[in-house]
């Protein structure tokens, strides 16, 4: 029988919502937790995520979050070797004069070391640029990982898929959630992890003061099979990358699209001529030979916080309603750290009770 009250409700069933639920239960195994997802678990940004983890950060906080998440995923993979998380070498290409800044941006664990060219020859190093090889990179099938996390969590948490939250009312001692099914759920605390759905009517007015915005994300699929040992190639100055999707049998090219304030419910999910043109303009600087193999791709969006900083904030004075997200296209990469920060705002023990 479905609950009509719970200790914690987590709204959003992407990788972040699942890791927040996991973090809550790792600290308080006896807590009751309900995870609510408007669609199917992992069907939003998590389904379309490239799933690439770089050992880097644009600020001290993000670098600390990247390091935490890197260790967290490594521990998960060690405990569960079957998880779809795959180690990957990387090459970083950046302006030759910016080496000092590059080393500040990347974690020490990256162990950046200069090289003359990109191994495998998939990309060239243009004049004025330099290349460094590095460690600590990995990628995941984020949708599959989210499904596995959800499968494990169903033993201890209640899942409600295809159930939209249509209203939120925070009162003395609890938060009341009105649901699209006509039911009402009362929770001691609520975590909103809605991904790019910042403007959902139930929480639009609560979230708006945070200043987060939604940006379109575009990646091209390059129909060239990666060779064993091919590595990710990061174009640091353009904030773009080539990812060898070994498990899928093709490459992915992600570049920074600058189309802001899009609606995830109305955004076309197909590649447009303008999308392809913008992507190829960047790709041509490094790997023009791949242009005619860029025949497909993926389009979606994500939430971005002010100053490119993820947002983990209470939305009410009593702290019963917390927002977590706006990870700037790095939802998978920073999810474990965001989950830990979120737990720190809830009435939970400071330490996890599990080992993984």
C-alpha cells in the first residue's frame, strides 16, 4: 500500500535523485523515503547524458566536488564491478600559454603530462595549442546506472513513477505534496531535484530566486567505431570534447551550445541544421575529417547555476524544502557530491553508516 506520509520525499528520479535517496538511507537506514518521478526513472537529462567525468573544476568548490564524486564512483565500481562505469584515458588540448591555469583547473590526480600529439590521431593539435595526457577520466551509461541504483533502492525506498507533483505547501512540521494522481503525500522534508524542470508550477516561484537558468545541450554522434585504447579528447578552451563510446560503437562530440532559457517540454530533441553547423565549426579546428560522419546526435537541456556553481539550498526558512541541482551539464559528474551536500542540510547523521 502506498504511503500517505513519509520522513523524506525526493522529487526527481534522475541519477541525482537516486543518489540523494541512497545518501539519505545510507545515513538513516530506518527512515522512510518516497522518490517521485513525473515520467520513468532516468528518463530526462540522465537518459541523454554523455556521462563523462573529468577530474577538474572551475572553482575550488567544484574541484572538491569532482574529487569527492570521483572517489565515490570508484568505490561503487569496486563494490559492484558490473556497474556501467568505465575507466578512460584522456588528452587535453589547450592554449599553449595556459599550462599553469590548466594545472590549477585539473585535480592533482589527473597527473597532466605534455605530449606531442593525440594518441590514435583522431584529433590534431593546432598551432598555438598544446596537448597533455591525463588520468582520472571515466564515463558511464547514466541511464543504465540510474536504473541499477533504482532497482537496489526499491528494497528500502518507495518509488512513484509517472506521478507529477502538482503542488507544494510547507507548514508547521511538514510539507504537503499534491500529486497528479489526486493523492496527497505529507513529508517531514522534501528535496527538489528536478533537473531542467525549474519552471514546473508546483515550485516555480520557490526556485526562481535562486537565479538558475536552463540551457540547450547538443552532442553529435560520429559514426566511426572507436579503436581499443582510444581516449577522450578535451578541448579545454572551447569547453568541448570527443568521447569514444566503446560500449555503443561510435564517438560522441559535445560542444557548448549558447541557447538559453529553453523549455524541456517543448525543446525539439532532434539535431537541427544550425546545431550541426555550430558543432562542426568547432570540430573542424581539430578533426575536420570526421565532419561527414556526424550524421546523428542528441539534444536536450540542463539547469545552470549562477557563476557555474551547482545549487544546494534550502527554499524555506524552516529548511524543510531543499533544492539540489543546477549542475551546469555535470549532473552525473558531480551527483555524489551534490547528494552529500544535500544530506548535510537535512536532519541526518553527518556520516554514512554503509561502507560504499
